[in-house]
């Protein structure tokens, strides 16, 4: 299973894919957090095993992320993506959330990047602060970007 292939892949993809979709302030905040994600920080960070799914109908996407022995995120997003779907297997990492409980309680929106190599969901609070992200290897035909709302239950 593969995730982002190089240290700044998450940052580059996030900036490129969301530059016209999110405010520059939201992008700057998220990029600042994502720049701290490298192979060394991931080795020492708590990785919460997770699996999920992405189902794309070109402009509309349903996204799901289930933390093993935890809660499940269900999201609905608008964006542009190749139609299809598939399974996702990876890990959830916390950014500005101090705990999984905070991630569960405060997530109000998310964005996604789906490539042939990896898929990432970025979870935000009501102030567009990045709480955490799901980084997964893709077994999926859906590729693209978008954003929307969702919650954990």
C-alpha cells in the first residue's frame, strides 16, 4: 500500500488542488500544518489505523473513513473527480486536534485529494483549522479533488 510518495507531496497536491476552492487563509493554515508532515514525524506520531471508501459521481462524492475500534466519518462533497469508487486503507493522523475525541467532536468539514497512488481526507473545524488527516493507499478508480461537510458517529 502506498501513501503520499514524497515528503511535500501532500502540501503540493493540497495547494494545487484547492487554490481556487478555499480562501488563501484556509490554505495557508492547512499548508503550515502539512509542512510538518514528513516521514520522521509520521514515524513518531500516533497513527490510528483506518479504512474507508470514496464513491464519485463526477461532481458529487461520498466519503467515509472508519478508525479501527473508533468512530466513522461520513462526508458529502462537491468537486471534480473521475467517476467510480473504491476501498481505502491507511492511517489517521492528528494535526491540531489534541485527541481523537476532539477530532470527532469538532470536525465540520473536509476536503479530499484522490490520486492513482494515494487518497487523503483533511478534516477541519468550523474555523477552517486542520484537525487531522487520513492518508491512504488507493484501490480506487476515483481521482480528483473536492470539499464538503461531514461528521463522525
